[in-house]
């Protein structure tokens, strides 16, 4: 939970110096009344830029006062990994979500259907997860799928637990065995419970086929 900190608020400093929120609407109104919509829209642009700066100031304060990537993700309406990738530069040196909550970490592997084999040790197909599973919002998943769609290729993405990968020759080589493999996180422990059950069932099935 975010806790108070005895330090200067970046948000308060910004607002104390930002006159744009009071003068831009007035200037825009005067310009519009005079029929100078170019000048009025310029003030709207000023407000938009200032709003973005205010958002960054709020994020900096939230991180400074102890918000983790899950809390920030909830505030911004995004996946914790997306919050990290979007806002880590505002916090200086920060732990990744997987380092903050290793108990919620997972490993994802992506490959081209036409070029890479979806090996069992890569885990279960992400399509086997429920449609509302948080991993579907992982930014890496979106990037891989968007890139494949641009070139008209099909991709597979698998999920497993850190340490569960037991490839005979180590992790998959990017571009050879898979597109890439990366670490992400889930939102809630219950999502890992179901994932572990599915992985155990798959492992038992593989043993029965041997």
C-alpha cells in the first residue's frame, strides 16, 4: 500500500509552478470569442502537454511513496509489466515486477508457427488460459502478436513457471528455437494455482506417453 513519505511532493511543486491550468482556458476562451481558433487550439495543446506532465508527477510521487508495480498498474488500468515498461524511467533504478514479486513470476516463450516447434518444456499454450487471464494483457504478448500480424504470420506463445524449463540444450535461442523468451508476472496468486495444475497435468500426460 502507498504510505506517506516526508519529502517534497513532485506534484505539488509542479502545480505551484504551472499557471497553464488557470490561464490557458481563459486565453483560449478569449481567442475563440475573437474568432482566432488557431490561438485557442494552441492553448488546448498547452493544456494537453501540462496534463501529461501532471500525470508523470503523480506517478513519481506514487512510486516514491512506496507503490509497487501492481498498485501503479491498478491506478493506470494496465498490466504490472506494462506499468514498469511505461513508468520505470520516472522512478530511477527500480526492480522489475518479477523481482518485486517472484512468487507471481512466469516465463513466456513465443515462436513462429511455421518455423519454431512448440516444445512441451515451454509450458502450456497461452490460448488455454481463460480470456480474462492477466497474461493476455502482458505487453510482450501484444508486441509479438502485433508484429506477426503485420507480416501475416501465425505465432504460438507458451507459459511456464520460472525454473520449470528443462530444455536439453538450455533456453531456446532467439531466432532459432523461438522468437524470444521473457519473464512476466500475473496479477493474482489464484492465476498461478490453475497454471500449476495445468502444467502438472501436461507433465503427467507426457510421462504416460513415454
